[in-house]
C-alpha cells in the first residue's frame, strides 16, 4: 500500500486492502492479520482519521495474545505503530514514550530509528530544541540503514521546529524525488507529532460500498 500513499491515493490504498482474498483460519492471529492491521493504521495516520475497520480494540489484544510478537521484526513494527498512533491521538498519550523505550531495547537495526522518531514526536511540543536534536539523530540513523524517506521526513520535522523554510523545501524535494506527492501527509505517517493534520475527506468517502 505504500505506493498508493506515496502517490497520495488513499482511496486506492483502501480499495487494494479490501480486495484482499486471503481467508484466515478462525480463532488464531496470523502474520497476515498483523499486516492488515498495520495497513489500516497507516492509512489512518496518513489521512489523520482512523477508519473503524482498523478494529484496534479487537486486534491489539488478539495480537498481544499470539505467538507472533516473539518475532523481533513483528514486535519492532508493532511498537513503532503504537508509538505513532499515540502521537496522532489514537491511543493514550503515554503509550508513545512507552513504545519508544521498548524500541530502544531492541537489537533490530531499524528499531533505533523508530525509537528516536517517536521520542522526538513526544518532545516536540514541550521541548522543541530537544526534539530537533532527536530528529537530527533520526536523520543520521536513517541514513546509516538506507531509510531515505524517513531521513527526509525527519528533516521536515526539524524544519517545522526551527521554522526553516529552506530546509523544509529541501526535505520536500527529497521526498518528491522518492515519488512522494504529498510531503506533509507522508510526514504524518512516518514521523507524526501531537499536532494532527486531518484530511478534509470523511471516512465515508473512502469506504467501499
């Protein structure tokens, strides 16, 4: 779905997701369930409005009661997701820093990138200078592991904090070169902060009938 979101096509992302033909066995939570959960949440983070089909109240407990969180890659993605959802206001605020602390403890090479980004989002309203320093470290860590979009999004956040129009334009150009048509929304997906940018489209507009 990342291609649809990069093209600023949230409707296309929803259509692709609801077209899925895999029928899961009853009573168990599989990796496919996890990827579906992440997809709905990321569409919501991109738009600023979480679709009810994300079903967090049902899916989070089932995920946490399953075996798949023993897999480091899944666990790391899950904590990054929870941190972003908390920053965007879809989970309690304290969940964001809790997720960052868990990410710092992981050995996965992407975990530190996500931990820094989430912590920076937490600090952004109360301590902008600290947040900018954390986003700078996010850029450095992202570049070490080849996460170009993440690095550019973190630069965008630094520009916001420092009110640096030149830096923002440079970050937007970087994202555009990667195929991103709406830099602001992509930053809401990758490096959300406590300020939520809500899409003017309603959920019903994106709902497949």
